[in-house]
C-alpha cells in the first residue's frame, strides 16, 4: 500500500529531532547514571530502540535490561508487553511484510 507520511513534515531530514548527538551511535543523550533525556525514545542516534550489541556496544545484560525497560516504558509498555513484543518479533521475524508472503 501507499504510505505518504505525515503531511506536516515536508522534509524529514530537517524536521526530525535526533537528540543532541552529531554522530551516529553517540552517547550525549544521557546525563548522570544513564538518565535518558526528555522525549527521546531510542537509546542512541541511528537506532530504532536499543543497541542490539548492548549499551554503547558493550555486552552487559543488566545495563541492556535497564535500557530496554526505559525505552519501551517511554512507549507506555510494561515489562510483560515488552517481552511479548521482543520475543514475538524475533520468533516470527519479518512479519512486517518484508519477507516472501508464502514463507510467513
């Protein structure tokens, strides 16, 4: 189908608030003990939600859990809903239509 985008955002490159970073995967959106600033949802610029390699590319499961809880909590999801989304998404994969329909 057709997805025309938001009518009020005529040029996304100029209208998207990526946060305070000037480079991809920067870490300037945090203050103190990893307090994510303001209205931002993704933990690093350039990511949809959280870094799959762990916070700042470091495989720390405890820190990753904190980032996941914070990020999905900002989308009004509790822990149970977050697990269902992540586990379901990774179990079924390409259910967004990117895959070959007969294989879904």
